[in-house]
C-alpha cells in the first residue's frame, strides 16, 4: 500500500496553497530570535504574523512559534512565546503564513470530505458462519455499507503437499504442548462455533502467568530440514481466541526463530482467525524445523485449533469464492448487513468495504511519521479539500485567491477523472432498516 508521511503531506499541502518557505539559519539566535540573512528579501515587518516551525532534531524540533517582529537588515525574526532552547546556526526551519498546526488539522479533517474519491479498501475476515445467522455486524473500520461479501472455499489440509502430521488437529498425535492442558472437543449442536469445520478440534487451556507453546517438531514432518533448506515455506493454522496480541505462530530451524517475510501471525482476539507466516528456511538447516503456536504470559485463557498447514511456497492457503454474494442488504442505523441465506457453520466471510484514510493525529512528534494511504496524485484531492477546510476556518488572504483558484480548477478536473477510474461496485440492493 502506498502511503505518504505527515511530513510529506504538510510539505505538499504548503506548496499546493503557495504557503511554504524552507531555509537554514545563517547565524546564532536566542530563545526568542532566529537569524537568517536569506530573509532580508522579505522587507521589514513583512513576516510579522507568520509562523516558524523548526525541523532540526533537538529540543526545538517541530516547535511552532509566531513572529511578532522582523528586522530585514539583519534577517532577525523575533517570536513569542520563546523557543524551549536557543536557535543556533545551521538550524533548519520552515516559514508558514498559516499555522502549520492548523494545516495538520485541516489535512485530518479533509479525510471525510474526500471519502467518496480517496479511501482505503478494508478486507475483514473475522466473521465465521454458524449455520443459523443471516445478519452480521458491519466490521469496525468500514464506513457505510460493505462493497462486497465473499464466502470462504475451505481448503482440506489432507493433501500430500502439507507436511504436517495430524493437520486436522482432531487428535493430539504429532503435537506437543510445553505447558497448559491440551484436550479434544467434539462437534455438538450446542456449540455452532467450535470445532470450525471438522468433527473434532484441539482445545488448549493455558494457566495464569505461564508462557506456553504448542509445537510440531521435524521428526513428525513428512520432509526433513535438509530437503527444504534455502526454500520459502508457509505455516498456517486456524486458531480461535478472544484475547488479542498474545497468540502468535512461528517457525524455527537450526538458526533459531525465523524472521517472517510476510505475516498475519498475531491473533487479534476476534474469534477464528487463520494465523499464517511465510519464512525463508536457512540454507544450512539440517536438524531443526519446528512449527510453533505461542502464547505469552498473562491471564488464564483458552485457545482452540482446527486445521494446520506447513508447505513449500509463499502463498497463504485461505481462499474465497471469486463471485460475491448478490442482494447484500445493509442498515446504516444499526450498522449491520444481511445475506440472502445462512452461511454454513465454520465457513469464513470476507467483507470488503471502504474505510476513511488514517489520521495524522495531533501530537507533533508522531504526526510527522504517521501516514495516510494516498499517492502523490491522490494527495492533490486531499490538499484541495484541506485548503477549503483551512480557509473556511481561518479566513482567506486576498493574495491567495488567484493561486488557489488555479490549483482548485486543476484538482476538480482530476477529481472527476479519478472518480471514473476508482468507482467500485455497490451492493445490489440497499434498504434503510431490514432489521426492525
């Protein structure tokens, strides 16, 4: 996903509205003055009311102060209130006619205004069918209705390419628990959620304040470490947990725990989730090759496991139908959607929707590195909306009008073109309240 940092967005926005001057001090200042002979071109008092934003790392970094006096003869700007520390020679800084703090706020506020055209696509796979329900809550983060809903096509783990023993996890064979108690639970009508697919699954009860692992070692695999040395492999497992952040999946070989190339290997605590990691097996692997489900220390908890995979390749094994459900209904008041029929128990739903761009936030130290999901091209639409927000809030200076009108005309034309390129399908039918 392409993103731009807060620093890049502030710079781009400043250039869009012709309100950014970047420079470096040419002399030592004080806590209330900044000296730069390049500013002499502005003339006496011209910079009064403008804002200085320090960009050099140190005590003053990201601090914004307003200029209340400017002496063109020496290039000395006096600010109030004082900087936390003196402004030395070679201090990098920016000049803004509009408060950069307000510019950041305008960029964040503009996200809602451009949502029709600039957004992120959110794919949520946290909903598991129970064989009964047809109505589900719209996943948090999705704004408005789902764009599409897809149904999982379950993949059987009983294939020769899956190197695990007992990949269905319907017995304890092949797996070893370093702590906690592993048992087998059988399918019953009273529990439509566990097991996920099969007639049985593994239940792992983890005691208070104990870090534990549930592992399959090289001796139980259908391949040897030497056979896969220097290759990419995928480990994946369906895991049920209601605790976020404590359950992870990992792979280790003779070199230790392997760094994940691609990962969804940490549980979010929302029910059934496929934990998956893609790893590069060490070229020198010869003895050790372990797939491990790990739970960090904390409160007592229960984890369920059903179907696991470990195979050569780099693609995760979860699959969804290529065609979405038709006739998806949604309710904007209750934030729920309705499918035309119930989903088979244990089968996962992928809900695809539009989400508003991520905010930069209000903290100076982090808003510069926080990101929004825009490109150099789509950021132009954000700048146009943010300009409107800023000027409505602070008032438009007369000498801004000509430049701004020109930029806005260019962006309006681009916005119409991009609307056609980015248009996504809508659900087949929308009604106001199907759940009354």
